[in-house]
């Protein structure tokens, strides 16, 4: 049986014609007919999937306010775009022709000056001194993709300049940022300069000890912290007041990249890079793109430019490890998208840190030959499959825990724990629970007398605030609105679950899911040329959502079937005004009876895309929502 999804939301297009991969229609779950009030809100519709305990309200469909015709026509003329794409620009706040042109085609000129950081010159001069005096330099990274890619950027760059540079990444068992093993290694091995990547701002005691032992610390980080920061020699963090940098949303790897760029510029009196350094930095932008997308930073402003340039450079990269990673997800690709990083490349790199073999990712990204890199990429792929298996087992057990609880549907937050669960995957499991049950979730791995865990929020709920209100039973905790981590004693696990559930009891009831279309676009509007123009809106992700369009009066044609490994998706042919297009709705499988009874008309909110391997340029739809009514904002 072919697997439909492979962790990628674009996965169904990879296997050619959709009829070849449809699974037989199995048992269909029943659901009441949706009933809307005059205001367009649901009075009630719940339908069950074949996953235990799952209940989901049918989403409400909305269309954003109509753009003024005069503004749309100005964008049409100035950019030679269709009214649909001009409307899309207007909806995203790009209403000036030149500003929109720069946004559609960003390059290195859109990336800010690294010397805007107040401490940048101080940091550059200290690194140059260390290179000149042959000092031992340690790059102290982190075990996620952001930290790993930033570590490789600085490590490779400093070695290119002839520096004696080594790397250190803490294990998940050591905890985040500087820990005792790193402090001890710095002292024992005689390092006199340590550069952190994606950590260090809040490591107040550890950095003080390192500085007092005679090793200067340069912090490159992007995490927000309290009023007190580590007493480092220099600190480069765009989230700090007084840092000097105007764009606060850089990923950790991007801050490390800024340091490398500034050092490179310092070797020229006019800040003009040599060909070798320019080539290296373009290649390094590929690593920055991976880390930025994987860390889910907002893809706006400078981040958009960095990711767009980096993803384009990825296909031409001379880094054997990057080439091996791209070939692993599909050789002879014509493009790599942010989705590919989020769902295919990122999880493989993250698997190294999650499974306690972070050196595998570093070795891959610093490999000197393609043959070596190919072997390492294969090992990383095997490690990721092992991670997937462990994750699936824990997820199944966690779902069973939840569904066996009385009145679980009334809980505003879900807390589960298990003996011996792998601490490296609890964050992913928490994300799956949160997505499935549409509420925050915390997953704890219990080992011996201690427990460590991760939490993921849902919607706009501030999970960090909830955690602070239930912190009396915790030994350590941290994070932000969307994701948190914590450590506690085994004896306090049940107390913590009660306290955070009590804190969450004040949250408002869950609202129905909303699906919003940015513009009207008939199914017949799209052709390969228009989709290539739509591709200029990439990369899509946090801060630059995937475009959605509304098609009205759509009929459901042939091939209506539930598909996918869990039968959650729905595949069918969408027909409008004589135009028939293949469609996949990833979450609508449980409603198949409803759609089978009523084939027309439907309002469909969708995203169009080209089938990756379709020689005839076939267009497919990814359906976000399909309802009888749509509400104008």
C-alpha cells in the first residue's frame, strides 16, 4: 500500500495521478447535517473520525473584505499581475507598487547590515584576535535545527579562515544552553573564546563562571529573557532592548550568520567580500533557510529574504551534506519549498538531537565528500524512521490515556505522562495531541525519580502564562506562548496536572475553527503560468500564510473517497463551470456521507498547486474547507 502523506502537506501530489493512490472506501462515520444560524455560526455539527476520542466542529468559512477596485487595478498595471494575485497582495498589506515589487523579489539587498548590532564590532575584533593568536575557539550550539545549522555556519566559516575551532552541543539530558559538561570542557581543554549559537542569553551563572575562568563568551541568540542577561564579553540578540538591531525576529542561526558576515566584511577596508567569502556566505544562506523555517520564525521582512535566497541556493549548494539531504527527499528536484524543510528535511535533522546522536547531523553538514555525506544522510534517515516509530507508539498510548478519562472533553488542557517515554519526542507528541483535540497539551516522560516534558499550545492561548501559574510543583521551566518545557520530581506529577488544569479552567470555551479565503478565484482561473506567478509569494509559513481562495457553486464529481493511512482525508473531483480539477481535503474524510448525499453546490476554500511529477502540468487543489455558506468579513 502506498503511503499518502510522508509528513508533508504536499505529499499527495508526489505520486502522480490521484486515482492511482486512492484507498477503497471503508466504513463511513455518521454525522448530523450542519445547521447554521442566520449569523453563519454553527448550532451544532460534530463528526467522529476513526481516531479515538476525536470530535471536531465543522469550520466556519469566511471571505476577507473586498479590496478597493482602484487599488487592485493599480497593482495590476504596475506589476502586470492578474486581479486575483493583485487582490492577494492588497490583503497582505502590500498596496504600493514598488513595495510589492521588492517583496515579491527579495535578495541580499533586503538583508540588514550586521554592524547595526551594538556589540558587533566588539565581537568581530575579539574573533579576529583569536584567529590571529591561534587561540582555541569553541562554538557552543543547540540540538535543534536552528542551533545545529548556526553551529555549522560559524564552525565552517572560522575553519575557512584558518581558526582552531571546535564545537559542543549539549545533550537533551544536560538541558538547554550551557550546562556543567560544557563549563567543565571549556576549562579542561583550554578554550579562550566561546561563541554560543541559539542560546546563552539567560545562562547568567554559567557564563559568569566561564568568563571568570579566562574564556571570553560571545553570545549569539534570539530568545527573549528577563531584565538580567548573562555577563558575556559581547551579546548579539535582536530581541534585547538596546541591541541596536531593528528587526527582532531573526532565528538563532541568522544571528550567527550575521556574525560570520560581519567578520568577512572586516577583512576588506570597503566591506567588499572576496569571491571565496561571498560564495561561502551564499552557501551558508541555505543553512540559515533550514534553521529559520524549522524554528518557525515569522517569514516576513528580512527573514523572508534570507529564506527565499537560501532555498534557491540550496539546489546549487556545494555543501555535500546539503546536497545529500536534498537528494534524500527527491533527486533532480527543480525547487525546494518551506514545506519540504518543515516536514521532510527538518524532521530528519531534528532526529539527531531527539535521539541523542547530534554528532551525526554535524558530521553530515560538515562532510567533505558527497560519498561520505550520502552515507551519513542514510544513517540520519534510518534514525528518523526509528524516531517516528517511537513517537507513534507514545502517541497511541497518550491518546488511549486521554480517551479513558471521564469528561475529558471538558478539559481546557490535556496532561499525559508515561514511565520510560523517550524525552526526545514528547514535544512532537504534545503537538499531535494539541492539533487533534484542539487544546493545549503537556506530555511528560518519567524516569527514575524525575520527569521532563514539553507542552504545545493551541490557537492564541498563552501556554507560558498557564505554566507560570502552575509552577509551584516545577523544578525548572521555560519557553514562550506556543511551546514550553519543564522538569519536576516524579512525586509532583499529579499535583502539577491538577494545578495547570485549574489554571486553564478560566480559559474561554473552544471556538469553532475558522477557514478564511483571501480572494475569489474560479477553478478555471488557474494555469501553469499563473501558478508560477503565485510561487513568487513564497516562502509560505509563519507570518506569510499559504494563500487561500474561494470558489463558489462547486459540484463534487467522481472519485469521492476517503484516503490516507488514517482515512482522514477526502479525495474527489471538483467541478465548476465545466472545469474539473483533482482535489484533496486532508481533514474532511469523516464527512464523506454528507458530501455523498449532497453533491452540489458547495463553497470551497482551497489552495491551488502544480502536481510535482505531472508531465502535463496538471493542477490540483488542496481543500481547506467546504461548506454550504460563507460569511463576508
